[in-house]
């Protein structure tokens, strides 16, 4: 059974940085698409960024392009989300999510549009951007 554990959230001032981590156990990252979603109070859960299985191609929501960077360490089975130039509107609970990708689908870029595609979810970590 795949388990995802997030860490790295906290309180930061506008313009500051945080790095979130998501460690997976039970599956190697080569066969997993991993995404970060976030949900603010009273809002829908939205996709922020994802990293594709096998080749690790990234995908970003328009709202975070140029500010957030997703990466992974295969040896540690961990995905990172480096968040720079944080804004108050980035305040949310951030969730790591994953779905298994069969080898014949390795060519696909990971997607952020449908959270139902992701079968496994972590408990999340809170990010608060405030002065």
C-alpha cells in the first residue's frame, strides 16, 4: 500500500520561501505521477504542480509558474516543492497526491486538471503566508 508523508509547511512572510517534501513508501517514483494540490478555506482543491513518472517532466499551474519548482530524489523516494516569492494567496493546506502509471503510459505528462485521477493522498501540511 502506497503511503505519502508531507513535511515542510509553516508560516512565512510575503516574498519568502518554503520547501515542501513528500516521501512515498510502497512504490518507486519511476512508476508514480506525484502532484501537489492545495486547498484554502472556502475554496476548491486545486492542482499546483506535478512531476511525471519515469522521465520526471514537471507541470505547473499558471498561478505558480516562475515561482515554484518541483523536483524529486529517486534514491530517497521523495518529491520536493520549492516555493519562492510566496504571496498571501498561496496560503492553503498543501497535499501530496499520487497515482500509479503503467509503462505503456510513460509518455504522458502528468496532469493537474482532475484530482480524481490521483488515488493516494497524504494528510497535508499547512502553508501560511502573512506579515
